[in-house]
């Protein structure tokens, strides 16, 4: 098992946000964490990545407990995090943003290079010397994903990648997920856009009010109209 999250409880100050959240992701899977805005998806991601560590419960990566490791140590184990708020460096060029994320070592394999990024997202090559802050929202999302890939992760956490983006950009992101899925990268994707997510994932969890309310295959979820209405309908 690549990732095991076992009964984590997370807080913001005194506010209890996650309640005994458990989920698992196997090597090579694309698993989606679905839920409405404010359901606890981002908090789950931050807790896994050590940016808002769980107070109780455990997070394991490849059998190693990482529950309260600092984020940079978790990243060194091979987990890449694409945050919801992008966090690019607006004054640095697109190329410099990519270079900041670069990690090429014998352990990482060095599979992701700027040339390969430009093949995947040609618009970034076209704007390579532009400041990141001048890009559109969709282009910044591509840059954020690409910067994370430059670290050559084995496991990718994608937090709400399609939020607020135009349909054509969302389609490009879906194609990207399909590419890395074919290559065997493991992905945990959090999404409010269930229509987008189910096209690319193999299994789904649904979180609501900080609790896991559902777990099943994508086909099982698509066949359960009651669950979709209860937890995913806007």
C-alpha cells in the first residue's frame, strides 16, 4: 500500500475539522476525495503533507509513519503536493518557477525535465520568460503542477486542480492525469467537480463535515444516485 491514512483527527486552533478520517491508496491508482466546499478535502491533504498535522491517528507512506514529519521531509520521500491556492512565485519567470522545483538525483530518476513539461503543457514553453504572475489562472495551475513534477515525485497530491478554470483547461488537466496514470504514478485527487474527477479516477471517497461518508469504485458511485444527491449535489 502506498498511502494509508488511519483515523486522523485534525484541528484549526480549537476547531475540530477531521473526524477519524481513514483512506488508502495503492500503487498506480488514481483515487479521488470528493465533497462539497468546506467538507474537509483540503484539510485532509494538508494533514497528509504535514502542513496541518493530525493531532491523533496515523499517516503511513509505503509502510513508514509520516504523521508528524515536517513537509520538506515528506517531500523527500517522494510525495509531491499541488496546493489549491497554487503558490507560484509571481515575480519569477515561468522557467525560474520550474527550476525552483527541480530535483534530479539517482533516486528520483530525473524523469521530468523542462523539455518534457513543455511537451505536456506547450503554453508554458511559449511563456517561459514571462513572470508567473502575468499568466491566466489556468496557466498558473499548469505551472504549479509542472513545478511539482520537476521534483520527480512518485506520489502526487492534487488539491482541487479544476477549481475556477475554463472547460478547455479542465480538459487539458484531465489529459495530464491520464498521462501520468498510464505511466504508473500514484495520485490522490481532491475535487468538488465530481464529473471531472470520475472520468479519471479508479476509486472514490466522499468526505462530508469532516467524516468519510462513502468509499467505493467509480462504477459503484455512478450507480448510486442517492449518495450523489446526498453528498455531491450543489
